[in-house]
C-alpha cells in the first residue's frame, strides 16, 4: 500500500509539473488512465486485506532514547577545511559502499557547505550526521523565482531508501517568490533527528513514502510542510517566520498535504510539536491549506501559539469532488488534545474534525500510521510509538 500510494504521489506531481511548465492538454489527459488504474489497485488491495489495528509487541514500547547519543563509526569524513577525506558531501557519496552493518555512514564536520546534494535511489541506507544544527550547515539558494519547478529547488534531495540524517542544519537561502525547498524526501523509511530545516516557502517537501522527524526545527514563511508522504513529525518546533511579509494569499499555512485518493496511506501527523509564529510581520496562520481532494493532516498533543487563526484550516469543500476541492468523506483535517492559546476549536471550519477518542487518535501515531516499530528503532533515535 505504501508503494502504491507513492505511485499516486508521483503521478500527481508529474501532472502538476506538466501544468506549470505548459505541457499540452493531450499529454496531461493521457496521464488520466494510469492514475485511474493505480486508484483502482489501491481500492482492491484495501478491500482484500484488513490491516491490524495493533502493532507487534516490541521492547520498551518502541522507545530507544538510550541510543540517541551514540553515533556510528563513519565510513567517510567530510570537512571543508581539508581535514577529512572529502571536502563535499557529494564527493563522499561518490565513494558509496555499504559497511558490514549494511550502512554507509558520512560524518560532516562543523562548517558551512554550499552545495546541492542528491542521495540517489541506488544509495540506500545512507546515515549522515554532523556536529549539531548550529555547527554543521548545508545550504543552497535555488528558488522557483529563477524558473525552476518546486522539486528542483531542493538543497538536499533524498531518493535512496533507509536514509538517516541527524545533528545538522539544511537551508535554502533563495529569494522569495515561489518555492525554496531545503529538503525533498521521496525515500521510504527516512529519518531526520535533531535537524534544522529552513527555507522561505515549502522548506520541507515530504513528497512520498514513509518518513519520521524527531526533535527537528522546521521554519519558513508559508507552506512549511508540503507533499504526499506518510510523515510523522514528533517533538519538533514548527516556526512560521514571515520575514518577507504577508504571503500573497494573505495567510501562512503550516501544511499543504497532497493526498489525492481515499485509499492512499499518506498524510501528515504533527505530534507533541510546538507550532507558533516568530518575528517578522503579524500574519494569520492556519494548520493546513487544502491542496487535493483527499488531503489528510492530524495535529495532536501539540502546543498551538496565539498566531493560529480561530478557523484553524483553509479548506475548499465540494461534495461533487470536482477539480481540487476537498471531498468530505475522503479528506481529514483533525486535531486531538492540543493546548495553548491557539488550540480553541470552537470556531474551527466545519470541514475539520476534533478527535475525542484515544482509540482513534492512536491510529495516527508512528507505530500504526507508518509502521514505525518495524524500522525506526534500528536507527537508534528516540521515538514514541503511541500516544
């Protein structure tokens, strides 16, 4: 189901790109058939297999905090001052070779690295760490303003499955005027721990597959988390910093989730996070902006700052399902046990939901939503599998 959901994400991204770059209607129309076939396959598989509502039992309830401070021995050391074997991350990736534990470990020493990095699809199980977000910084400056498509602006693009990134900052310092992606992730079982992700618009492009973010800092002016991945962001800071003023459409969105089909296993879950505005001009903040008809976002057990708008979400609803309007029975904009000055749900838009039962909310915790019990502990990062 995860891989078929990723196929839908890629198809939708391709269709959007064709529309943006002036692709002919004939080509876009031809995409309709494979998209329909994928949708049907998802529906058939969903009806044929009933997924368990309980994960297998694992030690310590899935929490491996004791491993958070241990780092693996590096296979490659990157240092801009020449004190390592490589001067750039790209050079280190060119020497890719799995070690006896099945990983390729890159240690990036303190410093600033101006490069665009791609973890290619055949570079699986790359483990990259630095000396901390304040000391190891990877940055680029690509932006949509220069004519690039959204996914082309990424400073770091991750395609290889099993990627782990920790203890560094990844920035896009490009000018405003469209997307400035810092991190694009389309690799299954990707983990980011103690990573600062910064850009102006769409700093985190969680495009496809299962992803987990823990103790990260994600900051930007709007559309901070974009894409159609199955992503859980836990114990992290999500900071809206409209340094360039109020966005063109008058509000700042924390998430823009692109789930197109009801049976896709994708969505964004923000658990035990801090979501607030910092600095810059005062601007209305919404937890999510509806993108496609099946968009799914759950914000739970999180602190919501005073900048969060009373309505909470920007959703265009159509029961007919035409265009990119949300369809009530396919989309989900939900909150569970949030707190803080922006957490009052009495004036939320009617198309959003307040989850009241823990048995329903737990379905969006890492163990059930992204099967975290089966792959997150192996990375040795802390995580909470349930509520």
